[in-house]
C-alpha cells in the first residue's frame, strides 16, 4: 500500500528514478506487539556506556535477534523495494542501517539511513534511545569514497542517551556534510535549519500527521557545489483548503572546511560547558547520594510555577490567572524579569534554561551566559564581561568578543536586586551594543524592585512572578527524586502539604527537596510523628553530617542549643523589632552565650556566618536579622522550652498568649514524649476552658446523638445535592483539577501560603467563643498525639474520650453561634464550582467538620489501636453512638484507607440518623474524588458503598435507576 499509494506516486509526479528514493525507519514503523519488555529493561538498566553497546552487536545472539523483530516487516519492504529497482552493489540494507551511493555531476554522493528507531518502543523513549558507534563506522566504510556524505535519521540526536549522543554527534559532525532528520513535527520552521553547527542539519515537517501542534509538508533541497551554495524550499499543506503552499526559499553558503572546524570547536566547547554546568547543578537539590551518584537538575526539576501577576494581585482579583508557559521562554521574542522570594527557585529556573539551551544548541542556536550579581557584589574584582565570557566558553578574550557579536546570546542574570550598579551598568552597555541578545533576569520580590526593574537598556521587560509549587509539582518532584511506591508517594505529598501549612514553610524547590530527603531517610517509616520529620529537616538545614565529618569544634548539638537560646533572645528582647535584632547585638549575644562555657572556643562571627550560609537567617535593612522561616523560629522556641521550665510554665499559664504557642506546645510534646506532667497541665488547662460548655451540655443527663438530632433539622435537603456530587465526581478528579480547586479556595480565603516570615505573637485571649475553644482543644489533641511514650492506660483513654466528646460539644457551640449552613447557596454553584461545593459541604456539615478537625488532632498511626477499640465499644451500643461511630470509622480510613476500607460496609447498616448518613456519603464521595492512589477495584467498591448508602436512605429507590445514572455519567465522561 505504501509503495503504490505513496512512493510510486512520488516517482511519477516528481519524474525521478525510483532508485533515488531512500527510506529511513521511524518509531511508527515498529510492530510494538513483538517488543521484548525484558530486553528493553536490560538495555535501560545494564547498557550504560558505548563499549557495552558495541559488544551487544558483536555476536548475533538471541537477544539481538529479538531486538530486530519489531522492524522485520519494515526491513522486508525496504529489501524488496531496492531489489526491484537496482541490482548493483550501490545499495546495502541491514538491520541497523542502509547505505546508498549515487553518482552525480558534482561527484559521488553517499547516503546513510540510520535506524534510530531500534530502541524506540514507546517505553521511556525520551533521551533514552541507543545507537552503536560500531554501526556508524560500518556504514561510513561503505561510503568512504564518496565526495558528499549525507546521513538520514528519524529521531533528533538529543533523543539518545547522553553518553551515546556525544560520541555519535562527534562522529556525524566530523564525517558528514548534511544531517537530515524528522520525528518532531514543529510549527516553527526557523528552528529547522542549522547550517552553523559544524554540519548542515535540516529537520522536515511530517508528511502525515493530524496532531494539533504538527505541520504537514515536505522540504526540497537544491545543492549547487559549482556555486558553493544550497537552497531550501519548505512546502506546507493547508489542511482546511487541501492545498500545498510554498514558504520563502532560503539560500545558504556551503561552509568551508575552516568554517566547519571552527563550528565544531564551538560545539565542543558548548558541550564542555554543558557537562560542567550539569555536574554543578547536582548541588542545587538535596539528595542522599554522593555527588558522583546524584541526579542532575534536568533529571530532578519540574518547570517553575510562574504567573504574570504577583501573589497579592491574584488573591485580590476574581479573574483566572493561568501559569506562564515554559515554552514561551524558548520563543526568544521577549526579555523577562521574574520576581520571587528568596529560595523560591530563581537560580534553578535560570540554570534550567541555561542547561536546556546548552544541551539543544543545535535546535535553538542561542548561546546562554549565566551571571550571578551576588558573586560580583561580593568580589574585590571588577566585572569584565568578555573576560568572563572567554573563561565560560574556554577561549580567549578576542574570540569571545567576536563570538558575542556574531552569535545570538541569552543573558541569564541572577540576584538583580543586589546593589551592584557598576556591574549592572556594564551589562546594560554590552546589551545596548548587540541587538541579538535576549535577557532573562531574576530578582527578589519587592514593590520597589517591581517598579524600578521593569526596563533594562531601554527595553521593556516582561514581568513574571514565582508562585508556590502545587501538589502535582510536589508529586512530580517526588517521582523524579526517589522510587517510592504509589501509596508512599501520596503519603509524602499529603504530609509535606500538611507540615508546610502548619509551620508556614514555603512550597519551593529547596524546602521540598529537603523534606523529600527526610522522607527517603525514613523509607521504612521508623519516624513516629511529625516532630521526628521536623528534627531531620533541621538536621539537614544545619548540615549535621557536614559538621560531623569536618569534626567542627562547634558541633551540631552546640548549634541547636545556641539557636534555641537565640530564638528566646529574639522573642523576649526584640519583640518591638518584630523579632529582628541588629547584627552587632546578635554577635554580642553569641559571645555572652559562649562565655558561659570556656570549652567553646570559636569566634561568634564564624557562628553567625555559618548560620547565614545555611540560609537559616533573613536580613532586613539596614542591618537586622531574624530566622528565615517562622516554622524554624517556633521549632527553636519549643526546643528552648526543654531547657527552661519557668518559661514553659509561663507560656502555659498566660491567658493572653497561651493560644499563640500552639505550635511550640505541639513540638515540645514531640521532644518530650514521656512528659506526663506537661500533658496533665495542658489537659487541666483545657478542662478549665471547656468547663462552661460542659455545664451547658451535661453528658451525664443527655447524649451527643440526642443533642445532634435537636440541632440539625434540615438534613434531608442534603440528599439531592450529595447525589449530584456522587454522579459528577464518580470517576474522581485529576491532580490538576484538585490543585486548581485548592488554589481557588486559597484565593477566596485570601491565603498567601508563601508568607513564611517570622510572625509576631499577638494577644489571643482565652474566651468562650467557638473559635477560642477549637484552638484550645487542638492544642490538647496535638500534645496528646505526640506524647506517646507514657505508661498510664487509664489517663490515655480518659484524655482521648475527653477530646472526642468535647469536639462534638464544640460543634454544638458553633451551631449556637452561627446556625445551620444555608445549603441553598451551595446548590446554586455552577459546574465549575461543584468540587469546591463538595469541600464546602464537608467543612460545614457538622459531623464531617468535627471528624476533619479531629483527624488534624489525632490522625496518627500511634492512635490506631485506641480508635479501633473505641469503635468496637461503640458498635456494641450503635443506636446511642451514631456520631462516634462516624468519627471513629473515618479517623481510621483517613489514617490508612486501604487497611481499613472493609469497615465501611459494616458501618452502613448501623447508621440510622439522617445527618450521619449524609455525612457518610460526603466522606465517601470525597475519597472517590480526591484520593488518587485508589485502584480501579477500590473505586468500584466505593461506588458500590455509595449506592448501598443511598438505598438505606429510601427503600423506594430503584437500584436499576442508580446504576443506570452512574453508568450514563461514566459514559459521558469517557466521551
């Protein structure tokens, strides 16, 4: 069919000899049904250098024979085609290449068609293809006498593995005159022709493709060696009008051997710079391995989250603000300045752009030059642009100057906010002298910078702003960094999300990579609570391993104790300065601390510099410093409490500031997990706070279920709404959809999760409001959860029951203050707001609200046994423990859904109170919509349980109608 309908017609229309058609295999020529997955696994895991790859082709063993089977049909076709049109020795076809020699007026031309599709089997193909050097050598030997050598390969060389790519690239650039490729269906033809890369390279459009970003067309190349030039004509196809049209013909001079040599030298220098930068990039992420075994930035990083509006602008604007597309940077039609907070990923972004431009220089033809103003602002030497450029690309100053004015450059300028006007002036002058330069600048966010830095060298800069990494980015970073199971992966993402929000840790590459390191260190789940994780986080911040290896006189424990006292010093003596202290006062404080122990012989400035170098400190002009992150400040305040019982008791007894130390009390409990005295103090404090509520709702004379029924009178209104959500979200939400919902909720709440600076402790007096009661009970719950090393069973159960009972009573207080939720408002939400509506219901319907709050307090594996025991006890009197059955069931499911999922079906038959039934459905719908690690069987079970619960509501419900409705919805979603 291909011969009759395509090749024969080309021969006829173009009036050419069919022997002059050369065919190169591509990924669509493979029969993937016969691909050996075990062989591909072997190639991917065992073949890691060119010698091993060449060895594989030395013997015609079974594995090698099997590796050629997917292209067997293609080879039979090619062999038959050339056997039919020529019987000479000018054509040779084998598994990995074919060669064709043709005589012309300009001399003999040799064509080599490489089989780059050999490893292209649809399994991790990108940057993972392989081609043996030995086969290139064999093919070259067959065309060695040719005057002009042309190589055809379907895939761009960058799809090869790096170690394979570099050898193949050197060989092809050195021995061939033209390289012709396809595969990438680009729609930007300016990228397709590269006559300045040591060899002439062309990439053509697809002949048959209907992808949205593809172009259909073909390329005509006319070589004229008598005039020493060649022209290229692009013919594109207008799908709508079914007609081909021509683009402007382009004519180029065929480079001389001297020009080829210089181009190849530049290419090698660019590759050398790429390899050095790639190796250096390994230090930008936190990893367990030694630097030699670490992954590089291109392997680890995701694209940054950038928008055209700042965080504050987005929060105060009702319109949608999509992420800025990463690919836009590679159109080179604008200059940029990107604003972001310290450690948000600015350097990673610039380095990622640099590496991609270096790696794919033959594609983009842009030379990057990274300049860090922080380095030059601290340097005693003046910045000499061309001297630094020459060192960057391993040449002399004159050659660097010539290179800059002849080639297209992209200047990547980091830390633009620093006061280094001399270097900035030098850069602006350099840029003004060359129109072929684009600039991409990164700067710290500030209103002053945003106003002043919108222009550079008189040119407008497009302003972009860094935003927080979302769950989908954290999950991708987790995949790229470590090999966790899918269940562990989901746990890691949720735990990072939880801890970062609690401790005001910013969601950026630096913080996420540290926590991923922590979770990998805890691969066997040996850590018992969040405080264990945070301890490891602090260890990594202070580089405990580095201090140990270097045998520093000031140990990790010395630094930790010092920082605890420093946190107290800021809290008590620098409250009026928002917990910032002058540099001189900090040095004086450190010296006073050191003087108390004569063994600590170290300069206080060395300690300060070490802390500053590890990014623990934040500077505020003119010369004030504090902790960089509020969560780290609170950690060390809590750690100080372990040394100073007087201060601890003051914090507990202070009615105005007790609630402000919530995080510190939780952390202290994690440090002192056997401190029963502390637990009792918090318990007594909470009981005193809740005494009025306990008098108002006396559980000795009534029950929680009775009060609930008296408070909730309009539960039936939820039925239709929950049914609507069940049908809408039965197939779950994608991770992108979940992130969008969370972002929208943050927007509605005006919540800036990037705000990580130290927060002032404010008066928050204990009172009888529902808000104050909730905060107080949360402190007890989290302290109780973390103090898990006590031998007093009666006390443990007493406090656990107290927390459960009073969480329910708190919800009744909430109803007294605000009344029932107006369901009609949520019913009005449009389709875009339905997922948010589901979350709003969960956070407003009393049983689900209480359960969610309790999970925040008690949701930990160390309480699993207690919850199970209380669940069994409540089941024995299920009629009078409906609310608690619901709470215990979903506490267990939230802690470990897969382990406890079987209890759902048992519970459904026990629940009788309508509001509890609806709450059951709400939570099940939540799991169906938002739990991404559920298998298809788990989802099927969930759907069945939802259906069963509906039937319990109304025994008139038709099972067939429910199944029909869910099936129809599923069909619509698939379509």
